[in-house]
C-alpha cells in the first residue's frame, strides 16, 4: 500500500520515521537494530534519506592533500530494499536533483521498479558543502518540481529523452518537502507557498515539513496553505531535542527557530541525559497537541534520537 493510502485508511495519527543510510564502510546491522527498537509502534512507512557526493580531503603519504569526490552515505536504494524485505514495511527512498543527472535518476527509477518500490519523497536536495549556492549537475534540475515532471513522464511511459517505453502498471507515488518557517532561499513565506502549490499541481500527494519545535508555526503554516488552496495532507516532521550543542546546530543547519522557553530550559539542565529527557517531554507535549488537532501522521527525524523516539512513541501511540 502506498503512503497516501496508508495515511487515509486510518483515522488515527500514523507513526513514521526517517533513517540515514550507514556511512560508507560500515555495515547495516546498527541501522537494523535501531529500526527494531521502533517496530513495536507500528510504523506505517520508513523514509530513507539520500546524500549527494561531496569533496573529502585526505592526506597522502607524500604529505600532500588529495581532494576526492565521495559519497559518504551511498546505498539509499539498497537500504530501502533491505528494510522492505526484513521488516515488511512500506519504504520511501528520497530522490534528489542535487548531484544527479536526469539519466542517473532514470536508472534509479528503473532499479526501484525492479524492486517493487514505488513510493518516493521528491526533493531538490542540499547543496554540496563546496558549493556557494545550489548548482545542478550538467543537464540536471534546479528544483524538485523539475524532478517531479521527469517522474510523471516516466509514469506515463516515456524516458526523459522523450523515447517511449513499456508503461509500468504501478506508477510512482510521491510526496514533497515544505517549510513552516519558510525555506532559507525563499524571499518570503507567500512565495514559498506559491511554489509548494505548484508542486502539488504537478502531482505531490502529501508534503512533509521541515522540523519545528513550536506547534503554532505549524498550525499557522497549515492555515496559510489551506487558504492558498493547498489541500493535500501536511505531515509534521518532528525531532526530539537531545543535547546542548543543538541550540546552535539546529537553527544554523535547518534555518529554524527554537522557542525561548525550550532554549532556556535546556540551558538550566546539568547533563545531556537531563537535556534528552527534557527533549522527550517537550516532544510528547508537541505530539499530543498535534494529534488532538488531527494531523494525519507524525514523521520523526530519527538520527541520533532513536531511544528518545522509542520513549515518545510509547507515550503517544
Ligand atoms: P524546492 O522545492 O526546489 O525548493 C527550494 C527553493 O526554491 C524554495 O525556496 C522554493 O520556494 C523555491 N522554488 C521551488 N520551486 C521553484 C521554481 N520552480 N522556481 C523558482 N523557485 C522555486 N536533503 C538531502 O540532500 N537529502 C535528503 O534526503 C533530504 N530529505 C529531506 C526530507 C524532508 C522532509 C525535508 C523537509 C528536507 C529534506 N532535505 C534533504 C533537505 C532539502 O533537500 C533542502 O531543504 C533543499 O534546500 C530544498 O529542497 P526542496 O525539495 O524543498 O526544494
């Protein structure tokens, strides 16, 4: 069953989470063990992120530094397939413009179809660390919507170069990203919503939000989206706060605000254990309010937070 049907089949708020493929050179056992901890809460689907190549610098025997384009977390498609096989759960690999040519995307779609994986989260992707601003690959796309159009064309039975192919009986279904606190590059919230609406008109069935820690921002965003004529399910993305350093890292990395009430409570904590337990309490309250307001699903960002999510899910599901 695909994500939109899984969300719609049940009146209760669904549970889902996102995992990262293991770092290159490490095994998949730790990831499986993390997923195992969250399976008792019956996730409806699991997302698998995708990470583009970036330049890594390493020192050679002669003392010189060598710059190499490397994918630190390869294997999204394989990880998705192995999770699907091992846990029998719907998987949602992320598919990006960033770092991929349309031809490479097409090969990914072919691989996914062979594996019977037809749910996707379609994203532009982050810029590479060495890029000042987002730059597509040669012939690649600037925005998620361009990637949506390639996937739509594929669903209709055409390769990206326009050549016809045998139409696959099960089309790709997909969601997109959205930003309650606006995307960092957008001049204003209205313009960001304008483009979200275009992504919906191009076929996005649901949207997953960037993490937020203040529910009011989410509720205001949903109101504005509805007023703009966006009617698809909007799924809140939630991350439990975990450690002191996140007071700077989260706003800097994700361009979000942390409520002063949370930040000042974090500063009062004596240890990271205290902060993790405060983070759980905060997230439980956030989730209870979201559930009371009838959100279709809560999507957890699980990196470094599996134990917290397990505690939170136990309380709210
Ligand atoms: P877009 O929809 O292309 O939007 C980017 C910006 O351009 C916005 O400001 C938008 O308003 C504007 N815009 C959109 N369309 C147009 C247009 N046609 N013309 C002009 N302006 C336009 N990153 C990864 O690298 N890997 C991941 O696995 C990953 N997973 C994510 C999961 C979620 C739920 C979220 C919320 C984000 C994720 N990201 C991931 C980060 C994401 O790729 C970045 O935030 C990226 O900068 C924007 O992606 P997007 O799909 O929203 O882009």
